[in-house]
C-alpha cells in the first residue's frame, strides 16, 4: 500500500508533507539557486551568481597536481581521513591566514567541506530553536538559510558605507535585552561584504569586537574574500585581535577552486572539539582527495601570484561594472563601490521593486539577485545585488545596458501609473497581490 493511501492529510505532490520536522518550515529555495537554470542560458547576461572565474587557474598545473596526488598518495587520497582534517593542510592554512593577521596553531583549525559547512556546524553547536543571531542588514543569503534551518531568530543590524554600524549594534542589543532575550552570535562579513560590497575599517572592527566582548556574544567572522582587495591591501581579521571570542571561517573557493569544497574554521580549543564531533556527524570526514589536492597546490604552485591574478581580473571587471552603472543607469540609482570581492549593492530609484522587476529583466536577457533574499524580514525590495566576478567586461557592460533599459522602462511606468508598492502602502492594502507584484 502506498504512503499516499495511508496518509490522511498528505497530498499528491508530497505525501510526506505532514512528517517533516518543524525546522523545515522556514526552508525555501534561495533566489540565487532559482535563477541558475535561467541565468545559465548563453543569451542571458548573468550578474547574479557569485561564481569565481576558475578559468583563470593554470589548468595544466592543476592537472599535474591531481595526477601527482593520485600517483604518489592515492591510497591516502581515496581513503577515509580525520574528522579535523589533514594536519599538513592545517599547517599550510596557518600561512594562508598570515596576511589577515591571524596567529594560531594547527590544532585550532577544523577543515570542512567548504566554509558553508563550517558555518552550519557553528550554528548547530551553539544555537537552540528560538536563539537570537545578529546579522548585518543585508547579509549572506545562504547564512540566512542556515539560521532558518536551526530555527534561530535573526535580528538585523543596520549597515552604512563602512559596514556594520557599532551604534546600531548597541541599539539592537539593547532592544533584544528589553524583550528579555540574549543574542548568542554576531555573524559578520567584514571584508568586501556579500552582498553589500563594503568593508569595515580597522577601527570599527575593534569597536564591534569590544561591544561583543562586553555583552558575551560570540563573533562569527566569515572571510571568503579577504585576500581579494583590489589595491593589494589585506584587511586584518577581527580574529587577529581575539582568539577566544571569535570563530573565523575561511575558504579556498575564491582563491583556488570552489569545486574542491575545502574550507575551515579557526576556533577556541573547547569549541574546536565540539566542531570536530559535529563535523564527524555531518560528513564523517572532509574529502582526503580534495584536501591533498589543495595541499599539493599550495606546496608546488606560486599561489600568492595566482591570487594577484584574480585580484587584477576582478578589479578590471569591477571597473567595467562601475563605469557602466555611472554612464547608463537612470538618475537616482545608487550603488556601492567595492574595494575587493565580487559584488556591488544597487538601490533603485523611485521605490521600484527589484523582485517585481526581475521577470522583465530576465525577458530582457539580464539577471540579478533581488535584495529581499538577503534579509530575514522582507527588507530590501528596492535593492539588488550585482556580481561582476564571472562575466567578461564587455558582457558586464552589455548586461548593465540591458538592466538600465529595464529600470528606465519601469520608472516611466511608475511615473505614469504609480508604483504597485506605493499604491499598496498608500491604500493600506497589505501585501501586494500576484497581479500587483
């Protein structure tokens, strides 16, 4: 007998719908993933996904690395490994983190299947359902998915041109306390922020850390882009100032290859032990093959020179984006000027709704990520994220040309008939209907 016949409340689409855990109710497909099927079509200029330009890697050198790993260490590379990760790679990661000012021990490091898993493990170890997590407004879209999956309550902290605002952080903490709650984690991306494209000053990092220390809040520092500053300057990590109150997340996805899925966490000793146990529960062990491939690459290739290649490549593409925005976008459009990383945050003129505009943009063969996906509370309707890391500069210029045409057309419609969002707010109609959206 089928499950559907046994289930009194299931449906034809999913007969197991009543069996899922409560924590799955907040899980939704991200705007980024939903776009990939359309944005990958060759005729669409995708300014959406943050895919590193791995074609700039020395492919022959990578092929030699993989062949050498299999030939010389195949019995280890293809076997189970440690739940904490390969000790040689952990020692090499110490050198990788020196530019951001982190001094640690190899035993402080836990290697994971990408830093996304490290983020998941930290939240799993620290957060019970209902616990409060502080996150910048906006914040990394898939971090919100992690917080939701563990049923955390996300409280956003306002940002400005220098990233997370210390004054806003104090105010948010005070408001949470007034509700009888306590924040457990402050999640921040201080360098070349995803999606906002801004960077915290060193003075601000110190102030934010001092606030967190005084309130007993763990800082979770996510740093995928720290080595990708366009002027060669490497911001010093918050973790460089405090080895006990900060967990630092790093990854090789942006500086070597995303497909190898190798990231890491640097944590205080007690936390490190919990993360190793959680890592073993989640994946048993990170891939030995991927770890040894990264390790051999670091040992045999001029990896810092390759990082410099990526810096120059992304700087050129950033410039193409900013020049195009300045010359093509209609008056009133605003955007951030990133000094590194992959993204610029764009705010549309006249209260236009980036989510409602997206179908017209895709029809015009350009894709972006609407801003609401980067908030837990529905903010960001008038904003969008543009990624410049993957398309060639001429494709970026063409993408902005197409986007500017869509924005201009939407602005003309709004000027003639009024924007749906404005009408909703004016008439008190609540959320827009599908027709209005």
